[in-house]
């Protein structure tokens, strides 16, 4: 069953996030849905390319408001099951690392790739 938050929902998300909000037919949609798994692809109704935690929060809030499933794609590796419909949050652009040597703590964002 395909869910659809409709044009108004996608437009509301575009106003709420700093990152991109894409729907099928947008020029960047297919590229942003693609990960490193060539066998299957996500096909969400709405894709939020998050720039930070506030974008993730806005996407989850919208999914809850419209009663849609939500999935997360960090870097495009490890696709367990492709998202069909709903909201997909891509965190691949959230690739920051902060280290506080004095406090002996580190903050690693969700899109950081191991090296």
C-alpha cells in the first residue's frame, strides 16, 4: 500500500528543514535514494536529505503527523529492506566529528563513514 503525505506535507517539510526535501520526479531524487546497494532501491514518498539533527526531528515529526512509516539511510551501506512509501531520512551529509580531548569525549554524526 502506498502512502502519500501529499503536496502540502512536502511543502511544509521544505519550509521546516535546512537540507533538501525531494519527492519522486525531482531531478536529484533518484541519486539521493541510491546507496551502494544496487539490488534494490528505496522509493519513499518523501526524502529528507538532512543537514543536521533539527532536520531529522522535522522529518520524524512530519511522518508522525501524517501517520507514515519512517526509515533512515546513513551512508547508503547496509540496506536491510528498501523503504517503499513514507519518509526516508538521509543522514549522509551529516558527517561532522568533534573531539574534546580534555573531556575525553567525541561527537560523531550519523553520516560519518569509517576509514
